[in-house]
C-alpha cells in the first residue's frame, strides 16, 4: 500500500467516525427531547388530574405499632369516579420525603362530592422516617397527591400513558 492510499483510507475512516458520532449525538438529542416532552405531558396530566380529584390528610394518630389516618377524597370534576390509583407523598417542612403510600380506591366518588377513608399503616419507630412521620403534626406535613389514573362511571379513563 502506498502512502497516499493509506492517507486516503485514514481520511475515509475519520469521516465515517465523525459521521457516526454526529448520528449518535443527534439520536441522543432526539431521545432527550422526547423524554422532556414525555415528562412535560405527564406533569400536565398530573395537574389536570389533581384539578379533578384531590386527597387531603385530615387526621393522623399513632397507636402502638400502627399509624391511623383519615383521608378525604374530593371529586371536583363533573363525572363520577369509580376507581383511581396513585400515591400520596408525605414530606416534612424541609421537603424530605417521610412516607409514600399507594392509593388504590375502588369505590364510587360522585361528582362534586367528597368521601373520607380511614385506615392504618405499619409504623416502625426504630426507622428514622417512620418515627419522624409519626411525630410530625399535620400542619407541618406537606402531602402531595400523585395520581396515575382515574376510571369514570361512563367507562372513560384518564391517566398517564393513556
């Protein structure tokens, strides 16, 4: 192989390498844009869903190794909800996540009405977050409803990825 042939092959290889890097970079940028759009769509869906139904903590009491709580489900929408799923996040005043519970509600929630639910959770006082959650007052507790999906009485559904 002559020197000029070797140099030409090297130039070709460099161009192919640059083209591949450019393609990979464009693909990564496209994936980042799609992820950003998906995240924005999910955030918008959560906002819309919270405007339809919200959950608030109305009572919390430590009882032995259990924590009793009462939640208020408020349907602010125009349609009856027959099932919903999501999670409640409980944060302290500094924003630290203390507890997260999954919420599967399989009962009717009439439009423009509210329903209360009472239940117990395990509470292990030797765990730092459980102890902090048990001790914190409701006034100092920030509760975030993170809805996943709603099923309405008319058969329609609303949720992430639907």
